[in-house]
C-alpha cells in the first residue's frame, strides 16, 4: 500500500530535518522524504493525506506509563491505555511493571504483549521488574524476561533501597542489554508524606516529602552507575538539585540519562490548594524554583526525555481525604500540548521538543522508532500546532479521569497517529 503525506513540516531531529517535505510510504515503511511537490508522481494509486499547516514527526514514544493490566483493569486496560496513547500522538509506550501480579516473570511479559497485539493500536514495550515482587531483595531472571520481550527494568513505584542489590541490578542487566530505570526515592525521608515539604504543606497541614528524598537517591544511583560502568536512567525528575546532580554527572562523563513529566514543568505545589487529590503524585509537585530548574534541564540537555508517568486511578482512590488518596495522574492525552507550550514560550525549539518525545526515548530504551529515516517503519505523528481545545476528561480514551488539567485551554494536538503505515488515530476535525 502506498501513502503520500503531502505538504507538512517534517521535523526529524535524527536527520537534523526541520523543513517542508512530502513523505512517501510504501508497505508500512518510509520510502522517501522529498521536497514539496516532489511526491506528485507518487500520488497515483496512493492514499493522499494533506498535511499543509501540520507538523509531521516520528511517532511519539512515552517511556513511562502504567497500563494497570493485569490486575487493575477497572482503572485502565492495555487496550484503553493504548487508545489513549494513540489519541495523544504516541505510537509506542513503555509499560511499568507494578501490575498485579507484578511483571517479574515470562508469563506476565508475554501476557502484556499478547494484549497489546489484540488491541492493535500503539506498540507496547513491557518494562519488567528489577526484583521479584518489586520487593528490592531478589533479582528477577533477566535473561528470561529479555527473551520474552521485556525492553527495560524498573521497580517503579518503589525504589531499591539496598545499594548492594541495586549494584547487582546494574551489573546483571548489562549482560542482557536492558535499560535500568530508577525510581529514585529515599523512603526513609519521604515516608508518610503526601505533598512537597515546604510553605504549602505547612499551610495546608499536610505531611511533607522533602526534595532531598529524591536528590539523595539520584546521587546514589549515579554513583553506582559510575562504580559499575553501567548506564542508569532516572525517572520522573522533579527537583532542582536532582537536575543539578544529573547535569554534573553528565559533565563528568558518567552514564546517566533522565526524564521528567509535563506536570513538573507546568504545575507547582500550589496546585494542591483546596486539597485537590488530582494534584497528588509521587514525586510530588514542587516549588516554582524547581519548575524553572526542570525547564532549564530540558533546554540544556540535562534531562533527556519527557514521559507522562500516566497513572490511572478511579474515583475510589481519588475521591477521598488527601492523605488517603492514591498518588498519580493520567497524562497521555495532555502531554503533547503541554510540551508544545515550552516551544511557544521559547524554552525549547520545536526540534528539541520532538527529540524529547521521540528520538531520545527510543535511544534510551534501545527500541525501534524515533526517526523518519528511509527504510524505517512508518511510525509517525501529525500535529496541528494551532489546534485549540478544552480538556474534558470525560471524553478521554483512558478509563480514568484523574487529571489536574480538567477545564484547561490547550493549544496543539495530534490529529493523526500512524503505526507501521496504518492509521490508529485520526481526528478529522
């Protein structure tokens, strides 16, 4: 099958490309990127997609989501999570292992991949647990998990407290080329906390989580990466000190990458006012100074990726007292416009934003995608940068509604998402 995407602005950081091109696709692969009008001869017999005024990018990749299946399908299923991903412009997601049962063995990994194939939308890269049951004690069988299709390792939601065990995680992962994703948290500092420790926690009478609970753990894992020579990826960075520690480590040539989430460069701890449980996440929303540091980290390369940490919860977990509410928010359907805000505010260039959402996650996870190179699989996203819309969680594809952005005016949206040359989301308006 032939497809011509005509007249769009093609942005592919891997090829240093940011200019109008026609995209030629055949049999699910990129055939060529040609100058505007150069695809007219190709149009005969091809499906033509008009992209004038749109941005054509490599398919977006979210390297940190929670799909809840198996075990908590009332919050999200793999099918609904993949539908939400496609609606948000994501062609692939990396699914964290804190399911029930935990993804710490071949059968769970294979089940996740089977459900993803049945869903038939976004690609799913299972992230397997570092330790059995995510208890931080006994390492999983990494070879078996890699063979089954796991793309990375993480005990996300729980840190590996024992530094000796974390060292073994890094050393053992190397043999199977699995990316190690660290949930950096000192639980002895954060225990019992429900929001950032500071002026707002005192004002609201809520127990606090100090910024040091993250940055000290980030420092430890970077030191273990230095000790072992094995790369470590730091998840959901939220504090200025964490950004500074990562930046220094990179300057010293240490093997570390890191991600942040849109809420950490968009919202502050003040969002909790009124005891809004949809503003409760772990790590928590921080101060304005932390927000500015995260933005700077994205701009100067200290932070490598934007990932949503999409964490669906039902009203059963969120419509309760703040201290009792579950941590986490959904983000697959709001990540793109929030990241584009940084482009409009001149924090990032458009090419930087696309790299943070596509090329860099692909490189960190060591998975296909993140580029529009000739011969590569045609996973791509068409974005209308001027598309204005209002967040109405009730219209989301996700089964859950726990977003702090309800009622927000957004600008920018994915209007077409394509996986392997097949359209999995098309917003005709």
